[in-house]
């Protein structure tokens, strides 16, 4: 086939585990799936999918998946992690539930993962440090529990980390300071405790577009105690 077999398996599994027959009209992959079509070579039947290479090239890889607002319901399959060349995944505002599969960490090329406004439960995978190309993670408005993995701090390309409106507990890891390109950090309306790490007082304020540094920090609606480090007083949304 023209689509790499790992990617084809992952896409077919995703369709089945998220009740593809119930996806919003016009975006259903039903015909493509039922007729066993090759995803990368049948773009009209696999809307929202972007692949590497060109038509009729062998072993094309899935690189983008835009499936927001389409009534996906069910769980994400473990085989999702087979799409190791995936760069952008958008599944915002669906009815997805269950845990985020740890196999997501095999997507080492992933730059954007947006699954905000769903019903995910379980914890954030501890293996997030493997997502070395990650720029944006948006999991706002889910039911995710557990703590924030300190591995986020090792992601040197991470700019936007949106985890507001979940059920996260524990403390804010001081390691996040090491994610030097982090610009927007939304942790509001969770159940976080402790204090804002003192080391963050060394965070530079982002004053120009070209400058690195935090431009937005939101930690409202938690059970944080103590005094905020002085730098935090300069942020717009504390």
C-alpha cells in the first residue's frame, strides 16, 4: 500500500475505537474504511488527514490529523503511537474518554496535540519527556487526575502548556522552569497544592515577540499557599 502499514492500522483503529460511524456528517470515513481504501491515497475519503510525500508514493506517513468538533466518542487506541511521524493532532471538543495512551510518547515528531474539551480521565503519561519536538499541548477541560509530570521541563521547544479545568493534584513541578521557551502556562481550576516554585522568580518576562520568556501564567482556582515569587506579580493573569 501507499500508506505505511503502521499508520493505516492506527487510523483504522482510531475510526473503530471512536465510533467512526457516528462522526459528524461529511467527515465520516465510513466508505473509505468499509472499502479498505488506502488512507494517504484517498484524501476525499479520509478528510482531515495529511500525509508525507505525494500520491502513489510507497510508505507514506501520516503527519497531520484534524478531527475537532466531529462527535468522536470512545477512547484513543494504543496503536495511535504507531504514527511516529505525526506532527499535528487536533481532536478538540469531542466526546473522547478513557486514558491518554502512553504510546503517544512514541510520536517523537509531535509538535501540537490538542484534545481540549473532552472527557479524558486517568493521568498524564510520565513519558512526556520523549516528546522532544512538542510545541503545544492543550488538554483543557477534561477530567485528568494525578500530578503534572516533571518531564515537561525537559521539552526545550515547548511554548504552550494548557492544563486548566482538570482534576490535577500535587505540586507545580519546579522543573518546568527548564522549559526555556515556555510562553503560556495555564494550570487554573485544578486541585494543585503547595507554593509556586521559588525558582520561577528567575523566569524572564516576555516583553517583545522575539524575546523568550513567560507571557501568560494562570494558576487561579487551586489550593496554592504562601507568597508568590516576586516575578509572578508582573504576569497578567495570576
